[in-house]
C-alpha cells in the first residue's frame, strides 16, 4: 500500500529562509475516506532560527498574524512546546519514514521552506523531488473547492494538514481514482 502524507507549515514570512512557527503533518490513504493518522505537530525554537540560522521574519506577515483570531495567533506565536531545530529535524525525519507521496498546498511554499531549513541545518532532505504533490492544483480540478465545505481552524498547521488530506480523499473519490500512487 502506498502511504501518502500531508504537511502544512505556519511561518513568519513567505521567503524560503523564513522562520517556521509550526509544522503539522498526517499520513493518509487517498483511496478511501478513513481519517488521517500518525499526526505530527511540532514547533521549532524561533530564537534559535533567527539567532543561529539567520532565518527571517517578514513585518507584513507578523502584522497579518496579529490580525488573526486570538486563539489562532496565540497558538502560532506562543513559546509553549517549542523544540530545538535539531529535534524538529529528527521528529520530521522519523515521521517521513515509509511515506511514498508527500502533499502540501503549494510545494514552492512548504517544501521550499523546509528544504532551505534542512540546508541551514546541514542535514539531508528526507524526500525526493518526485515524491511531492500539490493539493492546490488537485483541488482546482474540482467543480467546487472541497476545502470550503469542511475546513475549520484555519492557520493551525495540524488542522490544516488534516483537512487538506481529507480533501485529497474527496477529490480522488470524486474522480473515482481507486488505484495508483
């Protein structure tokens, strides 16, 4: 069985060298409607990213975060449960084991930022370019964007990855895709 994974990032900018606030990830089978599993939610240390890795903070993005609902903003920006950048890499590497296909909402955002993070940490990237899929492109094929009907808690990386995985399942079902990668 092919294992698919969905990754979502929350960040302090859109450049490849931006600070990562949180990563949410789930594993799922796109060929059925079973709930995604193996959830991973990790928050790398912001100070370590800026001081040691020289990762950047975009003022416009910081202002945007300050305009979000308080509970979303507080979760994203809180220092609670932050881990070292090396532990962040270790946990993500462990989660990636066995994943055949990796999805995100735009690989030039999530995976570009993660790959830059790995290079900053001088660590090998645990996926190949041919494993990456773009859910935004997939959802554009639908008569109606499937996220609009089910997504809640926008801008929480774990919730976003969960709902995006469910939408991949809905899209595969809509097009009667039952086999393949």
